[in-house]
C-alpha cells in the first residue's frame, strides 16, 4: 500500500485545489470545495476543489497571452532546454507521480509508472525536435529569387484531456507545443485534477528557476463548461481535445465555426483479426492485455476479436481458461491484473452494455458483473467478460469504456477486413498472422481504415515515436511523434527577390 498523504506532500499538492494555476504562485480564491477527486481504488477523497469561473478563466488567458509575447522570441533549442529540465524533474518524481496516477485513475502501478515514462520520452523527443523544426527550400521559377517556407508558433494551445491518460496526453501536446514556441492552457478531466496539479507544480518550478513567465504553462480546473469556453475562444488558435466522440463533435463544431484549428483524439473500437496462420499464444497475450489492461479504459483497448472459423473454438477455450486466471483488485498491488473502473457511472454503463448485448442475442462465455466485498468497497470493480456476438449488433459498434470483449467468427479474409472497418470509429487495429499476403493486404489501401494498423502486435500500447490518432469518429487528429509537430505551428511561404527587376509569376506582363 502507498502513503498517499506523503506522496501529495512531496509533490506539493494541497488537499484543496485552486481553480487555476499559472506558475508557482497559485490563485488565491479559496472557497468551499464543491467538487471532489475520489479514488476508484478505495473510494477515498483525494482532494476537493471549485471549478473555475468565467472571470478567472479570462484572467488565465490574458496571463498566457502575455507569456507568449516573451516565449516566442526564445530560440527553439533554448525552449528545448526547458523541456529537457522538465524531463529531468519528471525522472526524479517518477515513483510518486506514477503512484498518484495509479491511485487517482485506477490503472495498475506499472501502467502509472509507464505513463510517466511516456511523458519523459515525449520530452526527450521534443528536445531533439527543437533543433529540427525544418521547412523546405523550393526553386523559384523566377531568376534571382529564392523561395522557402518556415514554421512559426501559433500562440495559445488549449489542451482538453480525458481521465484515462490523465497526464501523458497533456505532455504529448505540451512538450511539442512548447518547443514550437506556444504557451499552453490545460484543462484536465474533472475526474483526475490532482495528478494535473502535481505536473503543473513541476513545470512551474522549472520555469521559475529559469526566470521565465509562469503563464507558459497554465492549468484550469473545470468541466465541460470550461472546455466550451476554450472551444469558442478566438484567443486560442488551436484546441487539442482528447475524449469521447460526443465531446469531439462539440469541440470540432465550435472551433470550426470560428475557423480555428483543432486536433481531435476521440473514441476507438479496436479489433484484432486472428487468422488460421496465427501464433495463437501471441494472439492470446495481445488480446487479453488489450481487452483487460487499464480495465478496458484505453482508447486503444481491444474490444473485438475477429477469429477465423478454423481456429475459433480452440482459441475461445484458451481465452476462457486465461480469463479464469485474472486477478481483480487494488491496482497498486502488483499481483492483480485488473483494477477498477473510474467511477460508479462507468460501472452503470458497463452493466447496461452487457444487458444490451444479451438483448441483441449475445452469448456470454465469460460472465461479467459488479464485484462486491470489502476489497471492492469503492463500488468500481467489475469482472472482465467475453461475449459471442454478431458483428452487426448495435452495441458492438459502440465504444463501451470497460472490459467487455466481443468474439466474431469469419470465413474469408476479405470478410474479416470488412468487419474490422465496419464501425464508426477508426483508431487502432491489428492482425495476428504469419502469412505475408494477409499481413500486406491488411496494411494496404484496401485493408484497415484505422490510423494505427499493426501486425503481430495487439491494438494498445503505442510508442511515442509514431504519429498517434485515428480516422472517422476518432476525429482525424495526430499527436506525438513523426511530424505531428506541424499541427502546432503555422506555415509561412516566403519569396525573396534579390534582382533589380520585378518579374511576375506565370510570365504575366504588366507594363505601365
Ligand atoms: P469525455 O469526453 O467525457 O471528457 C474528455 C474531456 O472533455 C474532459 O476534460 C471533459 O471535461 C471535456 N469535455 C466534455 N464535454 C465537452 C464539451 N462539450 N466541450 C468541451 N470539453 C468537453 O471523455 P472521458 O470519459 O474523460 O475519456 C474517455 C474517452 O476518451 C473515450 O472515448 C476514449 O476512447 C477517449 N480517448 C481517446 C484518446 C485518443 O487519443 N484517441 C485517448 C484517450 C481517451
């Protein structure tokens, strides 16, 4: 067990959170604490807080705007040096921060630590990137002319994040946004504000030590109303939002209506295709980790297995046996495989999805249900379950953020690809096969329609080096590695004439 009080004190987090933070000196408005962060691990209240009001929100935006005026002039490699120092501080705080992520969100301690590692990794990536924000040089069609492009920062980047990756997703955005010369306003999920304050404290210390304005990193504690203020705010040129498709449609519409930019990272409905040429042991590990890891609360969680009829029964038996070995309980205890859902309303959604599945004709081969008893007193622990379904059930096309795994049988590989793609979401996908033709077909233009497509790996656990995101109802945004940084900058094309003539493009003559 962990001593949460001493972790909070080492991370400098008070049990009363302020409605906003813009550096080491926090807002002074102490009120009643109308909202709480409750740990799904044991049902204890971690901290209380009030949501930010519009007046204070406006103050924060002005503080961020002012900070941008200084930060944008600091050379990108120097900005990278600040991100490097932030990563150093994260390394020192990794154990405390990882445990806090685990306790506030409910994921396993290993996954909590992994999330902090992901923050460190993206910072390292961003440090290198700070010397590589390259533009191209083009050949002008006109003599004695030079043409090139350069990338400038946008200004304030608004980051709206989900509860399930309470800190990593912020860092994917913030580390890139900062080296690109932007300042950030982060609105974390109202379900996980404590870990956010802990991260904000760390970056604030780094900024203060370097004599930089606090407003380079701002934190606002709010719910969807604050998210809506950000989406409608013309002072925020880019809103990067991670969460449900319902949320993303609202944010996308509001930002689009003012012709702002958005990066949308929304829900998934991820499948693994298990072919006759699969290594079934690999398929088993990938499927189970994908389905029950983080209690099925990853955007990349495996929700559907599309299994060839020739291996279907054998694989189903293996799966049922493996599910019997799963230990459910306190995620801070390393012997448990599955922790709690985030809150009781998530448990209600899980139970109602099971009912809907049964009503549509689904047959559960591993039963679900809510767990009772002393070690499950938070009311958030459920049994991972498995159902045999038909691919066209409505519930199968819906993302239930819980450990429910659907089994679907197929005959022809084309049919498997059709089933894999025939859902509204398009985030992650995988095929387990030793057959080169199937693997290449799956990755081809007529294969998976997802933003992530893997061979002999499951659907979850992406690395930061690649661009992360998905298509269709997943929102189309890309974050993290590759050239995702370009979304955080504005491109400018420059043409310079160093001749003594003024020739026009396309050979146009304009004589006076
Ligand atoms: P959610 O949509 O309920 O909330 C996400 C965030 O959006 C929160 O900060 C919330 O306050 C805010 N919000 C809600 N409605 C809003 C609105 N109308 N305008 C502005 N902001 C609003 O999601 P959640 O339950 O916290 O997270 C789970 C969901 O997130 C799942 O669907 C999961 O797949 C998705 N997710 C996607 C990715 C990805 O990268 N694709 C990563 C993690 C989570």
